[in-house]
């Protein structure tokens, strides 16, 4: 007998995780659940595989990772469809997500050698008889813990960086999207059948916790801030370093010289794509008084045309529906007004686009991550006030600015790791830019050069190339030589 299932809610039966569509409840697939011993065994296998993977060198890894990239590009419809079956993601959103994953894999594979490979450093005068050498060596085994909202793109940011740097990976996908996670590992194994360089372990949160304690050399976590704290605690025991990509409450600032229609188009997409279940989703807008009315009208007009189902998919995680409803109710109770949608917009498993105005700064929908297709719009006197309010949350992930004269100056002052000027979310699709947040949004970076270095340890080597002219680092130095060192110091560095 099988108990009645809540659509989309993963269940474990007889050691098997069953994944279902959040709207229809149709089964997307099933995978075996790992226990702590199985996770440890996977990490041990990964350690062996890492040795082989490292032995291939940057060029050997690049060749294989590029083949995986090509496979993902050729089979983009397949993984997009799977993401639809499992997370309810509309096809177009899933295709755009997969395109981002391909971009990051491509960039990481192409640039790992240049960014991480051995190089000579410039000679320093005080130690000119030594050459400096720098290289970045892989950690060994990296554990990747991923969320469900972008099950292809977010883990890929870490997986591509870790693999390109020469690590093996043990990946724990969210229990809501195990089938997509398995697909990633299976397709990698098609191009790299020799060793288990990318493995996947399935289960609920305890499997993620077991991964943290399994002997991995680094954890790359993407998920909520609350879970990030548990991950850090689990990693503390063995001093396992972490990169943390957590939640956000991103804002768009619309300045007085902005193209209002373009700002509205970008705000609606940034807020509503993937039904608002986006870490860098736009959840708040601050529009300066001269453009406020026009901006609100344009947002309502554009968001009002969106339809749940094909454009706004279901909310993947059933309990998130309660949070979205609570945030809307709280905003309305505190004096906010719904100019689109509102309390009745939450029709499980869907939420219709909702735009709220006059929401006070202490409302939950202004301070906490809502993760639904909702947007608050607040009127501000000028960009200075917009910045002050936008920076007023504990999060600091991404953000956006629309304007001309001062847009970049405003962008620099947003408390966040990334900002899009005259666009939204665009930084996530550029393989050469780092991605990550400040404050409750986490630390460390994925993507780009910083994202490669995140998965390798810098190794400094000096090599003597001749006798010391100023022998400082030996007990055999003479008083005369020390006097020469003092003179050299003053000549080289003592001038004002
Ligand atoms: P969660 O924090 O609930 O889960 C993230 C992952 O951690 C899941 O695989 C989860 O497993 C696992 N996990 C749960 N408990 C533990 C534990 N004690 N130890 C180790 N791992 C554990 O996040 P969601 O999946 O709900 O993802 C949504 C959140 O992710 C949002 O806050 C969003 O903003 C953020 N996010 C951040 C991004 C970024 O790059 N900064 C990108 C995308 C999302 P299980 O699912 O089995 O519980």
C-alpha cells in the first residue's frame, strides 16, 4: 500500500527516493538513498578517482570537460524536459538555465590552465637570488550540495569549477531534484567512463550532513542561509573549508533617467522567472518619485499578462506556498496594497504574479526571502534613499540598477556581490564573472577566475638560483651584511 502523496513532496519508500511533479504528482523518477557509510564509500572512491583525474593534467581534463559540454548542448531539450517533469519548470526557463550551465562549463574548462597552472612570479629585490613560482593545486575531493530551484545551473557552477581545477566531486542534489542531479552524473560518466570522477549521492538533509563529515576536502554549498549554518557547523569538526551560496533579497533601483519601460520589463522577468524561485530574483524595487507612477503602471501591465502554467510554473516546494502567502498577508496587514494579484494569488501549487506597493520596511516581504512571483515597489525621493533601503537587509547577493548618468556609481554602492546595470540577473550568465554574495547571502565565489581558485589551494614555491647578495635568512650572516640590509631597506623603501 502506498500512502497518498503530496504532489512534488519527495518521499522515501524502502530506501528509494521518489521524485514527483509539483503540480500533477506524476512520478519523475526514483533513485536509491545513501546512508552515511555509502557517502563515506563514495568519498573514498572519489579520492582514488581524483588521483587519476589529476594525472590527466589541465589539457586532458579540458578535452573531456569540453566533450561533456558538447553533450549537454546537444541534449539540452532532454535535461530541460527532465527539469520540467521534476521541478515543474517551464520549458523556456529550463532551456535558459541549461544554457547557463553550458556557458560556465565551457569557460571553466577553457581557462583552468591559464588561471591555475604554474607560473613564475616577478623577482623581489631583497630576495633576488630566488625565483618565485605559483600554482594552484586541487583540494582532492569536493562535496557539492545543491538546491532544487536551478538544479542544472547552480550545481554546475561548483562542479565545473571543482572538476576543471582537478578535483573529483561527490554531489548531493536536493531531494526535490534528484533525477536531474543523476542525469548530470550519468552524462558525465558517458564521456568519462574510466573513473567515478563525478558521483552523486541521494537522500534528505542528513545525507548532505553526512557528506560534510565524509572526509571531503571542501564543501560547496548552495541553499538557504539556515541550512548553510548547519553545513558550517558540520564542517567545523574537521576544518573543512566551504564556499557558501545562500539566499537573497535582491533589489532593483530605478533612477530618474531610466528607460522606464525597459526597467519594468527587466524587473518583471527578474522577479517572476522560474515563478520567483531564484536566489538572485528581484524581490524589491525602489523607484525614484519622478518615474514611480510610470514604473508601477508598466510593471502591472507586463506582469498582468503572464499566465500561470506555461509562463509561471508551479511552486516546486509545497511548504514555500505558505511562506509566500504569509509574506503577502503580512504586507497587506501592515498597510501595503496589491496593485496586481494579492492574497488570492496563491492557488496551490501556483502563485499568480503579485505586485505590492506601500509596503513598510519592517514587513516580512521586504526583509525576508519570499521566493515567489512577487515584487514590492517602493517610492523613494532619490537614488541615495533607494540605496539606503536596498542595502537594508541582512542579505547581499545580486541586484540591478536602471538609469544613465549615475547607474554605475549606484551599482558600486549596492551591498551585493553582483549587480546588473540596465538588465536583471545577467551576471549569472557570464562565465568570466564571479558569482557570490555578502552577509547572509554567503561567502566565497563560484564562476570566473575566482570561482576556479575557490577549488584549488595556492602553492608558493621559491627556488634559489644563485648565492645570496644580502644573506638575511641564515645565522651565518655577518654584522656587515646586516648593515648592508639596513642600507638597502632605507634606499628601497625608506623614501617618503
Ligand atoms: P535548502 O537549504 O533547504 O537545501 C539545500 C541543500 O542542502 C539540499 O540539497 C538539502 O537537502 C541540503 N541539506 C539540508 N539539510 C542539510 C544539512 N543539515 N546538512 C547538509 N545539507 C543539508 O535550500 P533549498 O534547496 O530550499 O534551495 C533554496 C535556497 O537556495 C534559497 O534560499 C535560495 O536563495 C538559495 N539559492 C542560492 C543560490 C546562490 O547561488 N546563492 C542559488 C540558488 C538557490 P534536501 O533538499 O534533501 O533537504
